[in-house]
C-alpha cells in the first residue's frame, strides 16, 4: 500500500477553524475531497486544498521514480491532522487606559493519502 505525505506549517488560521474543514475530507477519495474543498466557504479551505494537491504531486513523483502508474483520483485521504502552531501575542488599547490581549493563532497541517 503506497502512501504520500504533505505538510504545511504555520498556516495563518487557528487549528480549531482548520479542523472543521479537515473533518469534511477525512476518509474521502481525493477527487471528492478536491470538490469539497473547492466549494467550501471557509478561510482554511484553500490552504488545506494546497496541502492536498502537494500530497497528490508527491505521490505522482514517487510513482514516476519507480516507473509505476497510479490513479491519484482513486487514492483516499487516510489521515489529516491539524495541530496548533505558534501564537503571536499582542495587546490592543481599550477604554480607561486598559489593554486587551490579542492572540494570533496559527496551525500545522499534515495530510496522508494512500491507495486502498
């Protein structure tokens, strides 16, 4: 069973928001996952779509090195993991001289596709 992995680090979206999109494509075929990500109206969907396309390209390159032919549309998103990355902490001025903390969160995405 051949697998291919792609990772994206420090994506500018929180892990909680990216997990909503990741849950949509987990276990789906690559062709179906592409369609879902194309029509999903979440800010993390284009980022995860790029990771999916990278994993497909990695699979095609690995197959070309071994002189094999694979149909990537028949491959399945076996695992997708979204972890928290760095959090940039800032402060925003508020009324009466107070300060409110701002946390700009980011995430790491790891996607594995495999042949059934």
